[in-house]
C-alpha cells in the first residue's frame, strides 16, 4: 500500500511539528552517571540523553499520530 499525496503531506507535517516541539521544549533530566561520563565524556552523555528522549518522543508524538492518520484515511476499506 503506497501513500497518496495527502497522506504524505499529513505525515510530513506530524514529523515536522513533533520535532520542532521537541527541540523547543527539551530539558535534559539531571542524571548521575559517573562511569558513563568518565568513559564517554560529558558531551556524549548529553547527546545520548537527548537521543533517548527523542526515541521516547517518537513513540508518543510521532508513531501514534501517524498510525491514527493512516487509519482515518483507510477507514472502511477493510472488513474484519
């Protein structure tokens, strides 16, 4: 099943808005990881923290809304 242009536009908008919101509102959580910090450095631990937060965000702010949008456009096409 390929996406039509309207679906592609909607998915693109969901991605842009979610990432924009994440970048604007990201607040790192204080974490005490002395082993990781000494092994990798403070900047890499901060990057890991941001990427982990982004992955969590994908599940709640991207995957679910995209699935909902695709389900809306395919409503009634399938019989269960």
